[in-house]
C-alpha cells in the first residue's frame, strides 16, 4: 500500500504542474523534501532525499550547456538514482504500458501467451512511454490507451501525483473533438496539439501536409470541450492564413502552458497574441515570426503573460528598440529563459539588458547572444554587468566584438566564473587576444574559442601558453 502524501507536498506538486517551464517550483519542492523527509508521506526518508536529488540533477541537465564534463557527471548521478529507485516510483506503470504496446501482430498473434517475450524493466529506458524529466514523471500515451482500466487504476494511486503530465500528441481537427478522457486522467492529461496539420510532425515526416481550415472551423476547435485539455499548442501557417489569430483574444486559452507559432506574424499578429488571455502560459516560442520592436513591446507589456518564464524568440528583427522595450517591461522581472540570437540586438540593446534585472533572473548556465551586431560598446556593457557572475558560459559567436571589447571582457571580474568562453567569428585581433591571455580573472575557463578572428601567430602562441589545448584559434 502506497502511503498518502503530506498535503503540503501535494500542493507543491500541483504548483510544479501549473508552471511546467519554471524550475523554481521544482527546486522549492526539492528543498521541502530534504527538510521534511520523515513527514512527507513517502515510504522512507531516503526515498524523499532521492527524489530531491533527482530533481536537482535533472533540472541542471535540462539547461543547455557546453560543459561536457559536467554533463557526464550529471548523467552518471541520474543513472544511479533511477537504477536504485525508478521501479518503486513507477509501480506497475512500466509493465502496463509494455503490455499495451507489446501485443503481437501478424503471425505472432496466434502464439500462446507463454511464448511472448517476458517484460524486462529498464530504469534508463527512453522508449518505454515514460520518462523522468526535471524530477517528475512524464508519460506519453496514445489516444486509444486512455481508457485502459489498468492505467486508470494506476492514475488513481498516490504514485500518479508525481506525474508532471500524461501527454497525448494530436493533429487534425476531428481527432481532438473525438478524444475520450476518463476521470482518473483528467488532472494530469496534457494534449499536445498542432493546429493546421493533418498529422503530427515526426522524424520520417518533418513537414506534414497542411490541413484545410477556415475561420469557422478554427472557432469550432477553440470552442471544442476537449480544447480545455490542450496544454501545448503549435500554430502552423495554414491556421494563421485561415484566420485563427483574430479569434484568440476571445477564446478560452487559459489552460495553455506552451505556445509555439510556426508562421510569420509580424507586429499585427504579435498584437493579437498579446491580447489573448494566456494567463497560465509558461513558455512562448515565437522564433522566426518576423516580429519587430513594436510587436515585442506589446508582448512584453501584455497583462495576460504574467506567468511566462520562458521566451524563445530568435531570428526576429527586434533590434535595440525592441530589446530596450523588453528590458524595461514587467516581463524582465519574470523571465528565467530567454533566447535572443539573431534578433538585431546591438550595443544599446545589450546595455539596456545589462542594466535591467533580467540577467539576474536567467537560469543559465550560459548566456548566448550570438549572431547579433554586438560591438565593443556592447561587450563593455556586458563586462560591467555584475549579474554576469551568475553564468559559467558566455557565447558571443558571429558578433562584432573587436579588441576594445575583448579587453573589457578580459578585465572584468564578473567573468571569473566562466568555464566556457566563445568569441568565434568576431573582430578580435592581437591586442584583444593578448589581453585575454593575460587576464587575471579567467582562471576557470576550460574551453576558449577564438576561431575565425584576425589573430596572428605570436598572439596565438600567447593564448596557447596560457590556456594550452583548451583554446581554439
């Protein structure tokens, strides 16, 4: 018999499900488990400490990193924890899913039950339909599996409270309308829905044919009772062309946690997104949507995006005006993940970001501002930002940083924590390279990239004398 969880623990798990892109509720959960291990309602204190450790390890693993050595350490710790505890944490779930998907077909369907391969549990499996992600359990199900009785029994047990999401991936309007959801799965179900495609993109079919849509059909989908189960929505071009965006401000979209747009929006489309009641949205991906400074300003100041913690927005034309608007908006005090590569971010925009509270909130470990026209003044603004001490990786590939900027970065005490420093394809010459080689702050750098910069042999030798094989010139 699995014990019932402490009410405070249950509330923390609900908070994690409510803000799936935010690491903070999960780290708070890990701290609570360590501090209340004996009273958590878990089988024993060791179980609580192990769950807390897995949360911290997988939260760090989920953050993009160039530190291969650290990733190797974390993977080893993750493997040890799952090998020791995954079977207890899953109960009958793994065997149930294996039974559902292991049914023989063709000639094998005539074999007796004893001839079928026995179930063998693999705690490190990535294909079993389940996976621990950032410490909580994520389950991928097929629509036909939702009404399985054994699954319903498992979801009614306390073990299911550790589920972040039971995901069902759908595309095509009729499929969503016909979805049948049993009561036991309702608190955990998260439909990943693509609107504007007949089927979901996959490895063998990365660009499926668009689904013919009209504004009337889009409205029917948004009004569909099952749309309330949609947690992750991807909007394709055909849906935008059919007139979906003007319907969003009046639609019930409060259950969405992830939103990704795969179509050109421009500032008018961004204005419509800003007006939609996305009050529980945790992550927004508007990459390559042709949004300018005005559109970003509207999104950053939207009163509906108060729960947004992750903004992926590379390959847009925000420029310095848009970045300044973001840096001075309420969103700058909430975001923890921000991707702004190739957005026209220049020196004035970098200075605005460096002076805002934003860099003090981003989770890292890396700050990546690559493929932006950041020159010496922008590099100097970064060098003077005390929040850079929080990052262990600084990536400024394909920017315009020259010798003055390189000297400012090399002289900054705020870069003392860097383990990875990337200035690939900039304008750093011999004076900047020598300043980096002589820096008294870059003691922890394990990899330094200065490829495709105009550096001569003597300066290269100075870098190699300081960093050895860790430098790439």
